[in-house]
């Protein structure tokens, strides 16, 4: 197997672990809220605290990946978040939990910008969307297996012990990653001259950061940020409130969650794989812009339509199927949007993807808090729990439709930093 695909395997596993750790709290939320006495609006703040710190630290860790290289940056990230995953099992009240989640988010921030920085060094242009799709597919596989693993573990060791188990997983990954991985394929013993030719000249670590004064005046860059911000209003629902929505909005219990709550994430995994593959396949046929924008805008539009339809249908199974189809559609755009960061950012891919994800996670923070407050206010007005948990899907779906329109305005051909030399795409051996 070529060494770049082995490196991709590490990034895939990182993505799986990232999302198991991230989704864990949502699945354990019922027991945690009960034991710690946390109401819906405060639970929304706890979920939002993760998103807020994740957003704040996205750019710094993206810049770190560009300057220091993905090897050291990824190791620091995973060590940090593993510590606070473990500490989550020891919290005793709301303030300890929200502090722990904030610091956990600060640690996990930059995982995907760092993966993008690694892909930009290890993969040729023609394979980057596919490689990004596989990394994001790992996140959805992590989300899909979480209900079975997390709920089963919780039955054996309780919710507190479950966090400790997942902290150990991160520590194991760090040890093997730091031993095996190198920042560029040229540094890795065993990579053949033939594979180095296929990959092309690697980007070197950057002594100077992205010129923010220039890029913040770039309309294409701003459109990318706003597009991802509005996208995260809809997508973060799946990572924050989906479990509570299924429980209180559709009547699911733990046995239901184990049996079928994996479906949206399984569809998301397929969407990531398809979106990245299709974009790379279309690029030589219809050009880079439409290879990216047709998949990105189309996925967002379908995702918004499926989420909106979920609001109007009754029952238990059909809403979950619609949400699953929506997540699969949304995730088809995910590797495309991150590939756009590499298209326009080139050697500053970590910084650009960090900025895009920062804008997105601010949307995640606002949406998670808004969901909790909407539910609280509707319950106070006498709405039933199913109706109160169902209503927020409408504004979230509208934000996804706005994001679809914005994606059509993004041009991946416009390099962000004037004077950057366009990459010559090497020929396959």
C-alpha cells in the first residue's frame, strides 16, 4: 500500500475517535442532566460551550499546523482533549461541566484543519477531495457506532467511567501517530521516488502566517465563511440535539437509539465518500468551480429540504429516515468545502480551513443555545414536548437553504494570497 494511503488511515482513525468523543455527551445527556440537575436551556449552553471554544481556537491551531507541521500539532491536540475527556467523568455541577466542555472544545479545535494541512502535503491535487471525504467519513462512522458503544459502556461502568475509556483511546492514537507519521512524504523512510513524483513537491512548513489584512478584504473568502456559518446552524443539530430530539420529540428510548440512531451517521459517511469522489471525478470534465459548487450547493439544498420535511411528518421512523437522508446530503458537501480551502489557500490550507471552521462553529454555538431556549420558551407556553422539540427544525432548515445559495457564489479558482504559485498537478505514474 502506498504510504500516503497509510497516512490517510491515521487521519481516518483520528476522525473516528474525534466524533466518538464528541457525540458521547449527547448520548449520555439524559443521565447527566438528571444527576446534575441541568435544565434544557442550560444543557444548550453546555453544548454551545464546546462549539464556542472550538471556534475560538480553530484559527490558532490551523496556523500552528501550517507553521509547525501536522505531526506535532495533531499530537498536542489529541493529548489535550483526552485529558479533558477524562476529567468530564469527575464533574459535580453545571459550572464544572461547562468549564470542562469549553476546554475540551479548545483541545479538539484544529483537528480537521490539521488533517487538511496533512492532506495538502501528502496528496496530489486530483486526490484531495476524495482524501478529505474519507477523513470526514471517519467522523460519521464514529457517530454511527457511538450509540451502541457508548450506551453499552454506560450500562457497565456508568456515564463517568465511559469518558475515561474514550480518553485512553486518544492516548493510544497519539503514541502510534507520533512514532509513524512525518510532516512530508519526503521525510518518511520507505516512500518511493515513484510515489513522491505522483504526489508532487510538498509544501514546506510556513515561517510566516496568512496575511489576514489582505484575505479579510477578499469577497470570495468572506462568502466561504458565511456559507459555512449558515451550514453549521443546521448540521450541528445532528451532533448536539439529535438524541434529545429523538427521545423527547419522537418518543425514542435507549433500545431504539441502539437499534437505529446510527442511521443518520451511516448516511453521512456515504455522503462524504460520494461527495469527495464525485467532485474529483467531475473536475477534469466540467472544471474546478462547478465540480465543487454543484456538489456543495446541491447537498446543502437537499439537506435543507429533508430537514424541513421532517418537521411536518408524524411518527418515529419516517422522521429519522428523512433526517438521515438530509445528513447524507449535507455531508456530500463537506469534503468539497474543505477541498475549496486547499484550492484557494494552497500552502495556507490549515489557516484557511481553520478560519472557515471557526465561522462555522460560531454558528454551531448559536444554534445549540438557541435550540435550548426555544424549547424552554415553548414548554413554558404550554406546548407539548414533541412540538417544542420539533419547531427548531424549521429555522435551521432555512439556514441550510441560505448556505446552498451562498455556495454557488464561491469560486475555488481564485487563489487567496496574490503571488502564490499555482500547483502543477503531477501526472499519475
